[in-house]
């Protein structure tokens, strides 16, 4: 459509009956007029209209069409005439659709005035009341929803016609003007965004939604049930009925699936969560059993990829060659203490800042992602992205450590005996923490004695693997099980010695040990141990990474999970936590 002048464009706007919230054609028409004229004043006006056409308002706020860093388009600063042109258009235009938008833009601008908001509200209301479309037209229903959300936010903000706006929606609930999903979304928006809870409106929404749930299509049923939970909470009513129905909804979805794999696991897990909220013990037990059975059908494939970029491969090869040469020099020229101190002080692990980094390839934005832990439980604190910390540990740290340990074992400088001797003389584990109680019986821990069996088992199996050029995972089970649990004991001992909190009093007055995660977050511990080491401990023992403490204690590790690599990481953790000298009260005396 080619406009010869602004008057033709203005006439087009006045006669525009397109109800769509976003018009993707108007900007083309005004751009064409701007580009065809040589008159600077006309170009300027066309630019203002172009900015206006691209100016999107959703949920009462401006949403830029494009955004790159701190820059965005369009932005209010583009109207560099103090909004005089937009003010003129707001007063002259008669079409409610554009009169509402011109005034809403002015309300959001630096020249805002309550009269602009009132004009926008009155004209938005006219747009909605005059609209006519098929209830099956999802795009038109969506546009209605956007207009309504704008008028609702404005009316709440300036306290103008807010009851009339809500009453208008209530009047539409029993009509066929809007589809079920749009009705739900607008009720939910009001309940979530109204400044003050209106119990009368909330009750109307509750009554309508409750009467509807028996007749709704499956695709919107869950939305209404969740809304009823929210409405019940606001009305101080029990939510159990609706949580149970949401659970039933998730179970019913399995009829459309093959009832196996991670899809079944997903629905059972969601249903179980809802039944717990409903406190339905019978359904909790039934669903928990089905959930455990569903885990057996999960088949997650491992996908490997090869890096073919020559520059990346060249850099990796250079790092590997440098690391091999560096460790060769260490083993050949260093003494036992030098080697163990290298494992303590060298930058073997990523920076703490990368522990919770989550890189999501663009492809993952197109799909839903579910993250499972080692026991095929859905991990809710993981987003499904790629964690660079884990990649670094598995591809660089473990290989680096193995170079040192394997060469040290072959050279005779790293052994069970040399490690125990080092821990006795150069770590606080070698200090005597035993004492005589009032009955003259020895109490406390001799940590070297407690650590020795695990370390001895590791070195025996490692020497066998090196000599046979094999890797027997079964041979590392005892060592890993023992050392993981001992590390928690060491951490608690260390915390007690630095007077960090290790127990807490529950509301019922009982004492309870502080969990592993809280121990690592204690301020006194953080003040002493480098943050990169704390991040490594968290990766190794908590749900932020390998979660060894939980997986070992609850027997979630299969034989294949017990690798020498896990034990190597545990030994480094042992060395780094032990790299301190602690003074006991007896020493001070």
C-alpha cells in the first residue's frame, strides 16, 4: 500500500479495524512514504510514526522490538521533540485502537500525566467492547488478552475505572466471546497483579473455575486446577482437592504416551509431588512404586563428539605436551614433599566462579530439557545446560592428576607409605585428637588410622591395574566408600577446631548435625580455605556436582561408577583439606 502523503496515512489509521495487537504491516507503509520523500520535515514525522508503529506495550510496559546489550529499539529517546508530535496525534486521532496507544506511550514517557493514562484506559475499553471475532480464533483471543492486560495494569496504577475493568471481564466469563485458555490467563493475571485482593472477585473466579473443571479439554485443565489452588489460598480454603486432581491429571497423560521411559518418569514425579501436597497417602504410595518401576525403562543415550577444529586441537596438544614435560620434571627432580605439595598448590581445577555456570546451546531453546541424577531422579537444581566446571574436571584435571600419580608410582616416590608419612608430618591429620575421659578411656579420633585402610586399598589396586594394563572398578569400591564418608568426618573435625558451627537446634529442641552443604558455606571456613578449593569440595561431595556424599551414603553408585578417577579426586581433596596446622586446647596449655 503506497501513501502519497500523511493525510492518506492518517485516514488509513482512522479506518483500520484490524484487531490484532501487533500490526506487522503498518511500519512498511510509513517507511515507504518516508523513503520516497525529500522533505526533511515529512521524513521526521514519518520517523516518529515508524517508531510509534514499532513501539510495543505488553503487560503495561514497553517491550523493545530489538535489544542488543544496553541498546534497544525503539526507545523513548527517539522522540526528540519533547513528544509534541505524539501529543498532537493523541488529541486528533479518533480510532480507539490508536488513541489508546498514543496516550499509553505518553503515559510511559517523561511527559507522563494522569490524563494520558485515563484516555488510554477509556479507549482500550472501547477497543475491547467493540471487538468481534470467532472464539476459535486463537490469535484474536491472544490480542484481546494483550489489550486487557494493558488496561488492567493502567487502571490499577492510576486507580481509574479499575472495578469497571474487572467487572467487564467477569461479565465475559459465562459468554462465548473468549476461549477457555484466554479466560484462564486473564483471571490468573488479575489475581497475580491486583494491588489489593478483592475477595468478591476472587470468589467469582473460584466459582466459575470450579464449575468449569468437569468440562474442560485436557490441554487447559491443568491451568484451571493450578488457578484454583491460588484462588483457594487467597480465600483461605483447602487446596488438597485441587492438588489431588492435578496429580490425577498427570497420571491421565500417561494414556497418550507409551507409559515408559523418562516421559512416564516425568508424569509420575509430578503426580507424586501433587499427591504429597494433597496428603493423599494411598496415592503417594501407589505413585512412588510406579515411579521406581519407570526408572528402569529410562534409556538415556550417550553422545560423543570429536573436535575437528585444527586450532583447538593444536592448542590442546600444546597443553598436553607442556603438562607431560612439567610433570616429568617434577617426578624426576622433585622429592616426595615437592610432589604432594604440587598436588595441593597447583591450579588443577577451574575457578570457583564457573562451578554454577550453565551454558545452553541455542538448540536447547527449541526443546524442553530434563536433567536426571545418577539414580534417574529428576534434578530440579539443574537446568539441562552444559557446565564448564564439570567438563574441565573430566577432560583436564583428572588427566593432569593421573600423570603425576602414575609417574610417581612408577618412580617409587608416590606410594601408600609415602602418602601416609606425608599426612603424618605435614597435615593436621597427624595431630593427636584423642583424650582420656573421666573413666580413663581413650576418646576422639586417630585420623591416620581411620584413613589408612582406604589409601592402602587404592594403591594396591592401582599397582595391579598399572602392571596388568587394566582397570578393575570393583577394586576401588572399598576405598571410595570409606574415604567419602571419612572426608565428612574430617570436615566436621576441622569445623569444630576453628569453632565453626556443626550442630543446630531444631524448633522442637532437638540437636541436629548441620548438613554437608552448610558446613562448606560457614563464614569461618570460607575465611580460611581458598574459594577454589571450597568450590572443588562442593563439586565433589554435593548436588552442585558429583554428589558423592549422597550417592555413596544411599548406595546409588553402581560398580561402573567406582573408578580410579574418583579416588584421585578424593585424594586431592584429602591433601588440600589437610594442608593446615590446628592448635588444640591442650597445645595452648
